[in-house]
C-alpha cells in the first residue's frame, strides 16, 4: 500500500517567495509563543485570525500540564471546532499566491483547514494519526526532512503537491539544520 502520492492536478506556485514577503512585511506572523503554524483558512467571523486553527482541534495543548507524577495531561478542548468549519480564507492571504493555491485545492477537493506548518531543525512530531487525508506542498524543504507513515519513509520535493494518507500512524521529522515549511490542507471526505 502506498501512503504518498504525487499530485499533478494542482498548479505549481511560487509560495516560497510569497511566504517570505508576507513575513518580511509583517502581514503574517508566528504565534507569540511558538513558530509552528500559520492558518490560511479560518472560521466565519474570525477572518483576521491566522492562529485560530493551529494545533489540534481535539486537544488543548496550550493548557497542558504535568500531574504530581510528572505525567503530561492534555485536556480536550471545551469548544471544539471541526475541519469543515475552516471554510474562509484569512484576509492576510487575499490577493496572494496562497489564495490561488486555496482556490485550486477547492476546485479539486472539499478542503478543511489549510495551514503553513513549520518543523524546526532537529525536531520530530509525535507518532499520531489524523482524521483526514492531507495534501502537502513543501514551500521550503531540504535533505534530512522526511515523513514516515507506518514504516514507509518519504522525502517530499519542494514545489510539488503530495497526497499523504495520514489516517495511519505517522510522524514528520526535520534532521536538517534549517527550518522546513509545508502548506498542508486537510481533505474532508
């Protein structure tokens, strides 16, 4: 079974240059406490909030704490949002190549959250599964950045689209010395 599929039905865009310009002009910015995710899509009424959909929609990692035995306790979110709630493009991305990417994805798929995900150098995500398939577009990647689904290791090339079957246990790792940025879209079945 293959967990990774290169897609040729979506346009090749210069998201790297657009991303760097948006950061440099301070149109978009990282969450004050972390440099992990910037949301391209949001929910109606929060059109300017590029951080609303970052992280887990189920677990509230911002309020994680250790119990008296040192075990990490991560509470579930009280007001849980769902992938399909993220149907509005954040205003910061209107008129950019990210809007073009979002529109192209929407023509081909039913899209939930769309995020720019940063994986810092020498880091790895937890072993987990998602409740939807994801489409990745590496904005910036390099040797040493890879994704593992079950026991299959795959290195995605920059500026190409990939469907990843993240319904299975997986992780992503960045063994390089530079940050890695992917545009990641959740596909609603």
